[in-house]
């Protein structure tokens, strides 16, 4: 056995702790606690605890109280807990099981039986914990790969449109600020941080379809003709066609957000956008946010066909509807987030 592993014995009766310690001390380090509160301190302060032998009935914090704390801290997922009992009621034992205990140790103790049973469970948990660590590392690596791939795709645009490289970086920053603010301000738009992180990553692919637009239109120094603008508008659906060819190598969430944002970041609240003429909240909140961020950055940046507007002028144009109409709730958040932008 591995003496680096520690068993915590929790019992307010000293003789019970002595008996159990004698059973396991040859193969494990032994730590003892005579109360539930002491046990909680030891569990939270000792990363080497491999199992807990826990008396249910103790003065002060009971064994069930210890289990509740382990649930609150998440320790119950990685440390097996065995309940020490003589004649507790089935209801109390069932509550212990519901709180995550894995088995019951009944008094009087059977030495060899306990050694085998508890050692097997400790090894099982050790293997499971190691596997979870491996999976967590692989998930982190996949996230890095997804991020790198998305950034690479966005960089491709930079070779076609000299402004897009910095543009997509700013869109990501603006999207994070706006999504966080709108999520906090309106419960109907709430999203957890991990979803906002995916939306931010996806936002930098909003113009990936510009790869398919001819240089003569993409970098034209003057106003586009009606025919040229119709071609430019195709970058939304062309981007989706590109994304459709790579869904299996992208995180599913990022792919879904990227596709929606790519297609709908030119839709408008009054239904006068493109390509689908969506209106109101038929447009996803993330596509709405990227739309505002995209317009604001386009206005305040120098382009081949225009000089940069001041921030004040850009905000005035957005609120006056010169760039299409936007969700009033989103505009309220936008005004509040201007200092961060």
C-alpha cells in the first residue's frame, strides 16, 4: 500500500479511533478527529486525505454536517466517505448516502474485511481522480486548439482587408464588455461566463465570409454601387458556408455561436437588415451585440472609403438610427458601457 495516502478517522469515542487506526496504520498515514468541526478543518486543509471514516452521531457538528460541508466544497467527489455506525436508523443512513457516503462500517469492526473493502475503494477513487485530471487537461488543450484555429481563420481576413486584423480583435473586446453588461442588466438575456467566453471567441469570425468578396469591392475606396453592395452582403452567407466545412474540428458551442453571428450580425431590430430580414428578439442577443460592436468600431475606425468618426459622432449616428435600428435595451447598455469601450 501507499503510505503517502492518509485516512481520516472521525469519532468522538477515543477507543473507536484507536481500533480503526490499528487496522490501517500499517498501510496508511492516520489522522484523527474527535469532532465534526475538527474533521472539516482537516479535510479542507490536508490534500493527501484519501478516505474518511466518519461517525454519524457526535456532539456539535454531526457526521451529516461534515458530509454537507464536503458537498459544499466539492470534496465529496474526490474523497470516499465510510459511515461508522452501530445501530443508527435506516433514515439517518439513507441521508448519509444521499449526501455522498459510499458505504457503512458497522460495529464491531471486522479487520480483514475492512482492510480489503476500504483499500479497494481508495484505489478506485485514485484511478478515477487521475482519469478526471487527464480529461480536464485534454479539454483545456482542445480549448486552446479551438482558440488558435479561430484566431487563424480571423487572421486570414487580414490578408484580404487591411483593417480587419485589428477590427476583429476590438470586436472581441467590445463583445465581452457588452455581453457581460447586458447579461447582468436583463435576466432574459443572462448567460454564464463560460458561454460569454465562447461568444467572444466566435465574434471574431463574424466577417470570415469576406474571404469570398472580390478585392475590387472589398477594398474599393469609394461608395459601393447597388450591385456591388448586393455582392458585399453575401459575406454573411458565404461565411456560413465556410463554417459548414469545419464543424467537426470546432467546439460545438463555438461553431453554433459563430454560425449564428456570421449570418445575422447585419440583421436589424426593425427587420430591415440582411440576409434573413429577422426582427426583434428573433435575432439572438449575441448577434445583436456583435452588430452594435461592429457598427461602432466601423464608424470610429479609418477605412479605405472613409475617415474615422469621433466617438461622440459615432454614438450620435447609432442612436439616431443612421446605421439601422437596434434593441433599445441594448442601446441603454451600450451607453453605460461607453467608458469601457
